[in-house]
C-alpha cells in the first residue's frame, strides 16, 4: 500500500533519475514497515507555478507525502521517515548546496476501513 507522492519545483537541479530515489525509498519501506515491495507505488510531479517566501527565483522545495496504512508504532514510522529523509537529502544534495531548498515529508496514516483497492 505505501504510496509516495513527490512534488518539486521546476528549478531543482536533480530532475531526472527519480527511479533510483524511489527504488531506495521502496526498499526502506519494505525493510522497515514489513510491506511487500510490489505494493509500493511512487510518482513525481514537477510544479511549474509556485511562489516561495519573497519570490526569490533561487527558492525551491521538494515535498514528499508518504501514505501508509495505520497500525504501526511511532518508533517504526519514525525510523522509516528518518531513513527516507536521508535518501532525499542525498538525492537532492546539489540543489541543497546551490539553492535555498526546503525538503519536507508528510506522513499520512490511512484507516484500514477507508482504503479500497482492486488489483489483478
């Protein structure tokens, strides 16, 4: 079930090879949350229209929303979040050095009664 949605500003430097980042994140989720690798889904969406702070064109953001099913301990979730934040920091290292980049991660726990899935 885990789903990752990555929104990023059009001015970040690392616009390609999201597959490598998502591969790392999926492995982290499989190892820490005990989910099947097959169930992890990720997507990246570039934001063309944005305004950050005072409008400085060097301002940038990367926002990752991680959705997981509820029922895991805070310790387990915290470990997964910290490991994914490290992966994001590594992936966007050049933008962190050259821009005013903010990286955020929002963890959303979904209720088992409110998530529905069809698969083949």
